C-alpha cells in the first residue's frame, strides 16, 4: 500500500455463516447488560481450550453459543456485576469444554 496516494477502500458485509463467532458477538451486543462480558469470557476459555488442543477449532463457536444460551441476564449495574458475569461465564465455558474434549 502506498499511503502517499489516494486509495479507495471497499468493504463487504461480513459473512456471518463463515464467521459464526462474529454473529454471536452481535447477539451479545444486542442483548447488552453483562452479555458482552459473558461472551468475551466464554470466548477466551474456548480459544484457550483450542490452543491447548482440548477442543477443535469448530468447537469454539459451539462452546460460545452454548454459553450464551446460559447467560443469566444479569444487569450491568456495577463493576462487580460485570466481573461476576465474567467469572460465571468462565465456569460455564469450562464445563462445556470438558464435555467436548477431543
């Protein structure tokens, strides 16, 4: 890329079927409250499990989706509520990973 000349950038809509975790992140964002923290924590656990070879790449989205199904709907009315949601999601995601061990 030559940033000293004008460039045209063209963006396509994301392929949510090819990138299911992006679709799940949108769901978490739309749900609001502590759901984005819940999703982020479950994703960190799932990606860590993949890197540790405990689950397959395709299991990451499955773990995240199942974890989101278990979101408690907690209101994000304090930092402690968000941190609690993070902790709870990590426990849920670890349980889900344990059930998918390769």
